C-alpha cells in the first residue's frame, strides 16, 4: 500500500503499534485503524468496555502510542487515522468539514461494530467527538476532551486564521513544497516547541515523518480551511452528554482559559487543569493522563 511515495512496508515498517493495525475500505476511504484488545482477565460473563481515541489535525493515531496501551489494561481501544491523516487514504476536500468527517467516522464505527463507552479526543479530535455525539448519540455515553480545540481562536488572530487557511489551501503545490521543506528544515521542531510541550527526539521524529508526506500535509490544509469552529461553538449548549475537559497549564495552543470558557457552554461539563504540561500532555506524561482518564471512567 502506497501514498505519494509512502509505503506501509517501508515507511510504515516501524510504525508505532503496527501489530494492531488493519485497513478498512469504506466507500472512497481506506481507513487505517488500530485496535488494542482488552485484557483476557475479565469478570465472569463480562464484556470489555470500549474507548475510541481521536487525534487532532497534523497528527495521527501514533500520538496515542504511549497512552493506548495503558488504557488497554482495562478497556478495548480503537484509534483510527482521520481522513487524509497518517495512513488513511482517499480523502476528498469536502470530507474535511467537521459534520462530514463526523458522518464518515459514524460509518466506520458502524462497520466495525465498535460502539464505545466513551470517545477521548485530543485537540480538534475533541470537537469531532462532540460533533459525532450530537448527530449520533447512540454511539456515545460521554466524551473526554484532552486540550480540546472547541472555540475559535480569540481576538484578531481568530478572525484572520480561517480566511487565510482557505486562501492557502488553494495555492497549487503548497502541500508538496511544505513536505519538501519538512525534510530540509526544523520548522516542525519549532511548531511543536510552540505547543508548550517538552517532547523527546523520538516524539518529534514521528511528526517530522508525517509532515514529509504531501498527502498528509494537504489533508491538514483542507481541514484547517473547512473547520468552522464559530458555527460549532453555537452548537455546544445542545450537547446533553457528559463531558470532562482536561486542560494543561503550559498549553499555548489551546490555553486553559479557553477550555474553561468552553466548559461554560456545555450543560454537563467538568474541567481540570494539569500543571506543567503542554498541548501534547498525553505524549509528555502518558501515565498521568491515563490515570486521569481511568479515574473518570471508574467513577461511572
């Protein structure tokens, strides 16, 4: 399997948690999905509870490579690459709008028969989890948001960002140029450092690899150009499920103040701030984040 020079048996040969990977063809999309089984030691007659993990834009399921095995000590875990991201192929520009992506995810969940007790979403993945729940409440008991990007960027930057992304998305060859630059500059390193997270060289290497693939970069651009957070924010009061929001004190991508503001719009939301972590807290401190998630789930 290949995409713009990428081959699963070459670039994907050492992909994190590769042994749990499979590919699912649904319509025009060929999904890359990783499923980690629950422990075999379940109570008599019990069935495993299920968790879906949704990554954010610019990322892939690799972002959960440390967190997912910790959650799989008590739950069955499923994590897809979003359309166009990572190893999921065949995405069309229209797929990248939030309602359309939520519909495609609903189809995947139906096809897999993997109905989760909770969806855990990071950054844009948290918004996607809530949008999926708004349209398909039967899939979700609750949502856990990890540094969720749920509101438009504040101030002038928020007014400029979306139109600028739409213009850039139309520039011919920009994705190819960006992928080429990723192999020859440190812009990915600087971008990640700007999230407030302190990552290892190995953590950064996976993002460099993703950014070197023009198809992945194009999907990121398409998503940013079509992600309507202003319209989505107006829908937040309609979500009646339980929402737990994790913020991180050093997050400069989605500041804790923005997550607290989003919590006020959700009828059944609770928020908590983790100290001394950034936007990629689940990669910096997977044990801390896993403990927080499991504590929430054990209360229910």
